[in-house]
C-alpha cells in the first residue's frame, strides 16, 4: 500500500494541502486542473459573483456533465448488451442444431 503525503495544490488561487498517494499525484493534478478550468469558466462568464456561488455553479455544471455522460453511456451499454444477447441466442441455436 502506498502511503499518502500532503500535496500542495492551488484551487481558485487558494493553496490547499491534499493528502494523496504518490502513485495518484498525477491524476490529482489533472483533477485540480479540470476543476480550476470549470471554476474559471463560471468566473469569466460574469453572471456569477462571489467565490461560493462560483463554486456552486461549477459544481452543478460538472455534475450535469457527469450525469449526461452516464445516461449516454448507459444507453450505449444497453444497446451493446442487446446485440450481444441476440448474437448469443443465434450462436446457441446453431450449436443446438449441429449437435
């Protein structure tokens, strides 16, 4: 097991120490960059004022994107599952006839 050590990160121009295993640091920095980009999008839109509101709006935007991705992925997965089941039924039918 990898030990966690504090990693300094900057989110919305504030410094934080986040405990993170050594092998996950690169991923953490990618997440921090992603979150900062989303925060900056909301901030530069000019329609939201105040750090707390910027964070809430960015969080809602990220959650919306995640849920849309999950819905799309679920539909795709269900479609693939359906095709696989039909193919399996056809294969089983052919194998049964050949026995």
